[in-house]
């Protein structure tokens, strides 16, 4: 899927080590769409995608992403996981 918008927030980089001892990192951004009624979408890059995709507040971008839902303790959580970020022309 793709969505166009403007970066309005860059959240702090999160890093850690998994139970298996592998390092991980996650970068989250908030994008505001250009629709008549703009929507705000929080999305993330995980692992190697963090280093491959950078954006700053005010950048107009096209985000390619996947939606993913998972269950934890009987509740469902959905994430917007980016895999490519391009500057809009």
C-alpha cells in the first residue's frame, strides 16, 4: 500500500536486545495526509529499514507500507510497518 503526506513528528529512536540476544531498533514517524480531512498516521521502520529510510519534519513523502495485526493476551494490536520512503516530487 502507499500513502502520501507530510512528516509532522519524528519520535525518538528505540533500541534494545531481544530475548535471543539479537540487537534491534525501531524508528517511528507521524505523517499527515493531504486529504480534504487530513488524517494522522503513525508508522514505523524496523531493523535495517531504519538506516535505509530517513525523514525530517516538514518532508513531503510517499510511504510504502504493510499493515500487520497481532494478538496479545486476548487483545489485537495493529502496526503500520514501512518498507520504503520516497520524497514526493
